[in-house]
C-alpha cells in the first residue's frame, strides 16, 4: 500500500493517540499511556521516513504530489476539501515535526513522570502534533487554517496545563487571545484570496498569482493586501513585533511544551506559511519589505531583553523570539530556503536548549533562577555538555548547525534587493547579543561557585529517558547544517538545491547582486565578521561572569535606567495593559455589563417580571374566598358583557 496514496495516515496516528489517551488514559497505568503517546508519534516519524523513500522516486512533474480525499465544504463555486500534498518543503517540515516531536515525547516520560494529569498531557501533546501535521500537509488555505487554529487551541491547553496555578492559566489565556488578534487578519486574507482567485487551493491560487505582474511599491494592489493580512496571522503565531508578548509568559507551561510548541513547531508556523505563499509575497514588494523589517527589528529587540533576564526559560523564550525574527528576515529578503534552513537547525538546537534547561530545573528541584545556580558542571555533566553544544550552535560557532544557517541569512540580507546594509547590521548586532546572553546563561548556570544551598538541594543528573533525546539533539545541533558545508569551498548547498523546485518561480524575481565568485568572496568576508562578533560576545560574557563577576552588578547600578528598562521588557506589557486592556475592561464592565446588560436587557426583562408580579398581587385580592364577593364580580362581569353586546344595537337606534 503506497503511503503516497494514503497521506492521511501520518496525521491520523497522533490523532489516534490523543483519542485513546484522552478517553481511556485516566484508567491506564503510565506505561500504557507512554506506549500510546510516544508510540503513535514514533509511528508517524517512521511513516514520514517511508514517505521520503517513496517521494524520492517521483518525477519532477509529479511534484507537488497531492491527494483529494473528500469535499469538506461545498457551497456554490466554493470548495474546500480534505486535500493533502507533499513537496520538498513539506518533507522538511514533516521531519522536524515528527522527528523532534518524537524525541520530546520520549523526554516527557521522564520529566512529567511525577506530575498529575499525566494522561491528559500526552493526549494534548498528540493532539497538537496532529494539528501541526495537518497545517504543513494541507493543500489549501482552509485546511491550513484548521491546523493553524488547532495548534493555537492546543497551545492554550498545554501552556495552562497546571491550571490550578493562576499564572499558568493567565498565560494560556494570553497566548490564545493575542494569537487570535493576528488570526483575524489571517481569516480576512483567506477570504480575499477566494474573492480574487475563486479558489483556496494552493495549485490554483499560486499558478494564477505567478502569471500576475509584480506590483509597484508605490501602488500596492490586491496581492499586497492579501500578503499583509496573512502576515498578521504569522506575526501572532510566530511571536513577532508587536504580538510577541504571549511567548515569554508561555514558559509557565511544562518544559517539554516549551521545547515542542515554542521552539520546534508552532512558532515556526508563520515562517512556514510565508514560505509556502512565496509566490504571493514575491509579487508584493511592500509585503516583502514589511516581513524583512519586522524580522530584523524583532531579532534585535528580543535579543536586548534576553541580556538581563534571570529565569533560565525566559532567556530561551526571548532567544526564540529573536531567532524566529531571523527566519522572517530571511523570507523578507527573498531567501526562503535560508529561512527554512534556519527553521530546521533552530528546531535542533533550541529544542535541545529547552530540554537541557528542563534537565537543570529537574536537577535543582524546580529552581529556574540562574542567580541561584552555579557550579553545576560536574554534578550534571551530560546536561552541561549537550547544552554547551547547543549554545555553540545558536551562537554561530564555525561548523555547527546554526553557523551555516545564520551565515546564509546574513549573506542573503546583505546582497538581496529587499535587504541592505541596515538590515544586515541589525542582524549582525543581534548575533553579537545572542552569543553574549547564551554564554551568560552557561556561565551563570554551570560555572563559578555554587549559589544554592547544597544541603537543601540534592543536585542529580536526569534519568536516561531524558538524557537520550539530549544526546541525539546535540548530534543534530552539530552536524545538522553540514548539508550546506560544501558551499564554503565553492561546492553545492544541498539544502538549497533540495528546496529549489519549491521556490523556483519566485527565485527569478528575487535576484541577488554580484557574480558567483564575487558572491562567494563576499560571503566569506561577511562570515568572518559574524564569527568575530560572536567571539566578542563570548569573551565579554566570560569577562563579566567568570573573570570579573562583580562587573554586571556594577553596570546595573551605574546604568540603572537602561538596566531597569531591559529587565522590565521595555514595559510593553504595562503599556498594553494601560492602553488596551484597561479601556476594554472599563467598556466591558461599565458600558456593556452595567448599562447594556444589566440596565437595558436585564432591566427590560426584570421590568416585565416586576410588572406582572405587581399586577398579580393586586388581582390576588379578587380571590378572597367570600361567596358574596364572587357573586358581585360575576354580576359586574355580566353587566359589562351585556353592555358590550348591546353597544352596537344602541348605535343603530341612534
């Protein structure tokens, strides 16, 4: 049975796991929950590998391979079916979602072993995986929207997993509401797509868009409107400026949730969507520039906040926002392959960083403040070395996975028609700050003297089911970018070649400056600058936290105002609370609730009830039980009735 004809099997496997654990997991032992939760995700990964084998034998004219299984919505000339497709971009995303997702599920069996709601956790993780697979395999915008909203729902459930803790419940609601703001624009974008193209199928929309002229930047048209509306959803889902505020608070969820949703999968959905709709964006220069500017500014903005955070997971949260900014920057300058390349390598090293952070928290008995750690290198060596490898990768150390993908983005930004020196400089400064705050994390956590109570805290290495995924991800964080390594010596970038058929139609519109030799020379020069700045970031962190550990405190006191500004995240949450949340709360409470609901609606309903009750109270006196009273009322009624009957006759007599 060829899997290419039964693509539905891949997303159905984790959906089956979610259903089994959700319905029966409460009565099962944890071992059965593990078998179902981890097993179905592992089977989805195995099915993906089989799909890759079959996909490799397809002819070029058979790609993308799509299958239509049923018509889901049909009304007039509108059709939205359960249609799935596979191309090279889908393959990359499937490997990330199922492969990294499976490792995180394995890790969770150790990390969540002593938490309540164990079966519920795996049911929600499986459900999230199903929706993410639906998102990346969809062949039309409506089915993509189902997966898009599904991962938002599961994010709400998983972030608020510890729902008895108010901070977790609030974080889940915040994530759900903020992403809905962007999704409003996303919905309008899909409606506009159907209005313009008469279809929501990728094949129809992209083929027709490819034949349209590139819009003038001075006269934006309908493709610009569509692209910007879709971008609104991507900004919310991928936590970019100004809708990034939900992701740092999402660290209230269990650490495996942070690794799966906020490092490897959901937050990259916006990047995937922009890359998938590259035809639309490549015909809309204003939209391309907007994507690039938002990505570059977000990369720098989030990196500055990460400099002073003390919660180990929040440092990684702002790092995620910053790295997603790099991906947006790549897509905005037309380097869609580079953006997806960084998406893949980021999934490796950022998932590892979160899982290693979870291992640290596990070893410290739940402590997340780096100021209360230190000296853990010898107590938890496996965690230390794997986290160090991930840090080297995200910092752009030569020959690590992050080095190749970040270098590609910096180079493409410098030479692209939609890039330039300003965006390149912004991305370069963000790279410098990344190296600094990541090695700050390493030095504060693992080096120096212990800053915790050794008698009260029994530091211990994590169990094997938590360490094994760390080792696998560490290997991927080192070698995961080597597919692009030959390009440094004049060879081929195999990752870019693999994705070239997907982005072929937009590549011709987004040429870069310079010949092949000049470009290679320039790339090596820019690479040297980037590595030099990353090294500088490492050295400054070493000086601050190893050589002169009193320096950061002196700087915080000397530059108190800037330090407080960064520590309080530029007071953006407070600003949103003052400018948006409080006014909406006042309108909701004072106007909609007290005036409209209580005053008008409840007032009218209650007024009718009060009137009926008063009338009934007065009429009640008629039922006195006195026979003569009843007779008198009967007489009065008879007289009134007789009068009504005789009234017409009296009129005729007159």
